[in-house]
């Protein structure tokens, strides 16, 4: 059965890989993108989302621009990681299709209430849009089939502060709202995504297919690889968000545990740190599933194969 999904995203290099993987996967039906601030501004991310969809021949999928700022924290973008446009060295033409005039928060509320239990939300950016939707209309909570969210660092070091992962650190208050909302929630933290390193050899394999899709993957991930090499001594790049997308239809790629998870919003050095109550010290029930083990090469082989197939459908 096809899984109907909406991706909440801040595109973003690895976000773009998640969008392409969704389009390449027959198990899912991508029915909308909602854009949030994060890797770049919400306005730039909206342009990126539309352009990536058009590149892959999917310009009919609706895109809604969402929140420009975190709930409480000052804005934090990531040009050093994703480039000035959010897509590294890639340069895509402006898409012909405009975004929806409807705000992303309203789009989420409308879609979820119209068809309760139908949509899986794949959240691969800060959780501002979803937190705002929950606060605006709590009736969406039982209407959400599930949320799969890339974010957090449980036992892994942070990638934005020594303790905190980017998506959560950018808007920890939004993460706190969503984590404690009662929605069925799966967290895909750095603990698993940092094992999923796309290599130059993987991209070279894609480039054998004559299509604009592999050329885009090459140009955008090359910036990401340069960043990972210079700052984290990683040979390749971590495609965090694509793993979260893959878990919609291939949960066997990861090992999951159910835990009570929270995020520090008190400020100081641990601001935005996600932590799990492994020893049940709080006595609080589990509020999510957490991916803590991954078959990384299986995922990467799946990703490359799916993008090859998509590329053949989008000839040069």
C-alpha cells in the first residue's frame, strides 16, 4: 500500500536528497512540501523546493512556504554548510510553478483535518511549522498518522554545538512542543545518520546515467563533501534527511528503541540537547521511537539505486 506523505523541509542539500528519494520510491506518494527556515531562509528554501521538484519532473506537487523564524530563539542559518542558496554549488533555474499562496501551517492543518489518519509527516528541518500547527489547531494531533523526524543527538556529539544537533538547536522550543504533543513520533538522530556517508564513488556511479538529476546531485553534494572534509574529517557527506525518508518504507534499515526523550530549553551550554531516559529514571512513559542502529551500506545502496532509476526517467 502506498504511503501518503508530506515533507516538512528546509532545503538544504540533504533535504534535496530526501525529496529526490521520495520521488524515486514507488512505495510513497509525495503530496506536498512545507518549507521552514533552517539551512536557508524560508523564502530561499521555497525556491529550492520548487526547483528540485521541477528538475525531477514533479513540478505539480504543491509547495507551501512556512515559518521564517524560530519560536523564541534568534534565527540561525547554515550557509557555511549548505552554501549561500542552500544547494551548494548547484544552480537550478527558477521553477515555472509558483508556491501556494496558503501558509504552510494552514496547509498542514487543512490537509490533516480533511483526511485524518492518512498522512505521514517526514520532518527534516526545524519543527517550527509543525509546532505552530499543533498550537493553532490541536485537533490535528490525532489526525496525524505518524511523524518521522530527522533531528537530535542522543549518544552522539552535536553538529552545531558540542551537544546539540542543528534541526533541534535552531528551534528547541518547537521540538519540545512536538515531542510532548502525543503524536506518534519516530526520531532519526545523528546516532544513525552519521554512519550514512555518501561517497564520491557513489556519486560517480550516478553520473554514468545521462540525466540532469545526477549532475545536480554531484554539484550540490560536492559543497557538502568539502564542508565535511574540512570541518569533520569525513570523506564524503552525511545525507541525514534521506535516511529519515527511507524509513517510511524501509524501517528494517534501522534498529529502534522506545524511550522518553526530551530537549533542553533552559539555555546555556546544553541548549537544544536531546536526551533519552534509558534507565527510566524519570518514571515517564516513552514518547517516541528512536533509531539507534543502522545498516548504513544497505541504505546507501538503496539510495543510489533509486536515484539511478529516477535519473533514467528524467533524461538529459
